[in-house]
C-alpha cells in the first residue's frame, strides 16, 4: 500500500474539487452568507493550487480564517438556530481542512467529514430525488478516497469502481434497514430555525389567497376503502378564536402551549370511533405542529395528540415527512360542553370595528329566535345578495367586514367565513373560524389522494344546543362547485397556483401533468415503503420473511445476506469461480482422453492435441487412420474459421468420431 505521506496525485486533487462542491451544495440552505463566503475563498484557493497559480496558504492565514469564521458564527448563531449553527461549524471545519491539506492523511479526514455532511443532508431531505442525489455525492466522495490508492487510473474507471463498491454494499444496507429497530429521530433536537410553509397560526384576508398561488403539496391520504365525496373532505388544521378587527388568531390558551413538554397539551380522551373511516396521512414538511384530519379525527400514532378543539397536533414540529394513521367519524357530534371562558371567547367581537356587521347580526337575532333558522337566514343572505367569489378581491379599509359585506362584496373563503363568524357572535351564538383544506385530487391508479396548498380553505363552526360545534361554510352558498367539485373546477391553473410560475403554459399542459403524476406516484411509493417503514410495517415484513421473529432467525438472516455479498465480491475479484457449462466438443475430447487413460495412456496437462494424437498412434498403430481423422476434425472446429452452416455438421462428425475411437480403444485390451 502506498504510504500516506507520499505526494497527492492530480486525479485526487481534481476529485477533491468536485467533492467539495457536491458535499456543500445540498446544505447551502442551512449555511449563512459568511460561511458560504469562507467556503468560496477556500475553493478558489484550491483551484489556484491545482493549476499551479498560487502556493499553499500559510498557517497564519488558515488560523485567521478559522477565528473569523468562529466569530461570525457566534454572532449569527441565535438567528440560525442551534442545529443550523452546528452544521455551519462542521462545514467551516470541512472547508478549512480542505484549504490547508498537505498530506494524504488529510484527505482521509476530509473524506470522513464529507460522509458525515452527506448524512446530515440526507436526514433533512429524504425524498426519492434527494436520495438519488445523495448516492451520486457518495460515489464522488468514495471515488476521492479510492483515488488516493489508485491515482494513476483514468477518472471514469475510478468512478465506476467506487460506484460498484457502493452497489455491493446495498444488499447489506437494505437488510439492516429491514432488521434494525425503528428509533425515534433524535436529530430533531435541537430544532433548526427552518422556514415554515403552508397555513399560519394567524390569518388575515390575504393569507389564504396567497396560498392559492402555491402548487406545493400539503399532504397525501390513503383511505381504507372508497374515499368520501368532495363535500365531506374538510381537513381541519387550525381553530381561530381571537379576532382583533384585522387578524384571526388561536386562543390565548393555545398560543401559550409549551410544545416541548407534551404533558402540557390538553388532549381529549374521546371514546374510540367504531364506525369511522380509516386512512393514513403523509404530511409534508411544514415546520409546524398541526396535522390534518376529517371530523371527528382520532389517532393512535405515537407523538400525535387530539386537542380540545378536535384537531390533531404533533408533539414535535414536522421537520420531515410524517406519516400517521387516523380514524374519523364524519357524523359524530363535536359536543364538548363549553366553559364560561370558552363562551366569552367565542362571543367576543372587536370593539370599534365593523359596526354594520355587528348590527346585521343583531338584526338576524331579532328576526329569528330559533338558532337554526337564524343561521339559515344568514347563509341565504350570502346567496341572495350579489356577492362574488374571487382570488383577487378589492382592498378593504379599517372596517374590513363592513367594507366587504356592504361595499365591495368580493372575497375569498376567509372573507365569507370571517363575516359569518362575527355575525353569529353578534347574534348571540358562540362561533369560531376553522382553517385547513377542502377537497383533494384522487389518484385512482395508485390509490391515494393529494391535497395541495392551493386547496387551503376557511369555514365557520357555530355552537348549537344539543348538537355542539356545527360546520357552516358560506363559500358553498356563493360558489357551490368549490366544495362539491373541488378548487380546480372553479379556477383555471393559470389564474391560481400557476399564476406566478415560470413556463405556466407548459406546466398546465396535459403531457406535463401526466409526467408530474408519474413522478408523484414514485414519490408516494417511496414515502410509504421507505420513509413510512415504521414498527408496524417492520413486524409485518419480518413475519412474512422469517415466520416467527426470534434473535436467532434474525442473526441467520443477516448472516445469509453477508455471505451472499461476500460471495459476489469474491466472484468479482476472481477469488471464486463458478462452474461453466462445457461444450460438446470439449466433452467428446475428454471422453477419448479418459478412455485412453483407462487403457494405460495418461495424458499430461502440458500435452497438446497433436502430441496426444501421436501418443495414441504410437501405442495403437492399427488405429492411426481413425486418430488422424479425429484430430483433423478437432483442428477444424477449434483452430480454423468455418461457415456457420458447416459447424453443426462438423460437431456431429467429431462427436461420432470420438465415440467410435473410444469404442475401438476399449476393444484393444
């Protein structure tokens, strides 16, 4: 083996340049501008070294960069978050080690740090595309390590050998993935300050309208059986109680929840849904705690709770795709008795805001004493007046609801839900606004439903005696097709989620959507069978493979996989040779050879066909003619070019001559 202190080959230096870019780019969204700047300085300096333009940096320069990096990191660590700060620290160490590299042992340290950075990137991004990218980066990093010892080989040969090494490790990696116990994701602590996406815990008139311009996936759902119809697909996410005249917020109690102490969450202990619909949800990364479910949702998944307002939450923020199982009773009543505090909260109206809306609500109360008749009249008000459902409503002033109800009469779901909620409160009925998603696109081929950000929706829940919280969606009175057929039936993609997209015409085309659906199917299967491979799926698969799951059977299973991998490696390296099928010509020749050996003439390994035939004629002169014919036919088959049409006849002739010669040798005892 080459000593580590020898000179570094130019191939290795080139692979190091490529590795540096490949390893750091997937983590670029986690790095600060200062970190990227220092990494850029180190990379440019190494390019100069590679082309012989600059010398290796002096120690004092590397030390100065390290001190500057540490100082800048300390200043921005609070803004980045603890986890991102630690990632930046590792990236800086990787870059500084790269610039001061002088010996081959430094390369080993860089490669090992590269593996760790690749693992960090994969923990954060685990989609099928990210996995393929991680494999490519792994191959480049492994090629760098391989080039240390095989620096004179061509670049493509080195890359091919590194890829083969990784592919050889896949069977064992898959076996360990199947067998090892599912551990909780400890890497989520400490939390990173990553950007949040989707719904917010505060809602104003324009917030959900902005979401309609996003085609990002919110979550996917797989139902056990036929999915419900679109009018039943109200995916509850957040419940808004406090309204200050401008924005809706969750109640003060919910805003004060300490999410990192699960026992502070007031989760409900409802009786289990026995006749509900069962389904599995795969929530996309949002950076938030709330989850999605149809009323009334219950989940036995670890880390998922049901709150007093009948919504599901996760104890930890959703920092990566998260799968959980839900049982919903669509017809169940949300009839938890309200406390005095809850009644006050859900009857409150903002003082000095929207006096006309409040007066209208009181007017409905005077005209209709029965709550159901009153609410029916409110819903009919939206249907009978010239309201218009639009994604681009006219701006409103200080009294938003008054301007909307009596002036512009143009709005989106938040406008109608807000107005309905405040009118109900003004009439004396406890009411609140719920935000989430409505509808979904069902993929019958793959059997799952996709819910996108542009399907965000808001509706009203009103407390009725003996019935509890009851859903009222005034949007259905203005644009019933929005609820009955889904968002796409009302708005063209170019008007909503493709309005701000580049190449919107191409992205709205049929062939592009077909391609997108196929890629979505791949992502779904990857999420279900790889990212969603939890304890339950593991036990099911292990039972199918091993029957009774015992430590001995698991050890034998892993040992078998390792043995197969070792045999493949031994075969590829030439240490193990598999038997090959012998041709009829060779078998016939060996038949004559074995017959002669039985008669006392043993052919040596070094003896060729011509010398062997001379030995046969010397021992049995009476068979000289037969031996010559046998050798001539063998020479034609082995050493002369023959037409393909002649080969079958020659093979038949040689086999017949071999049988005849062997028979005559046996008669010469």
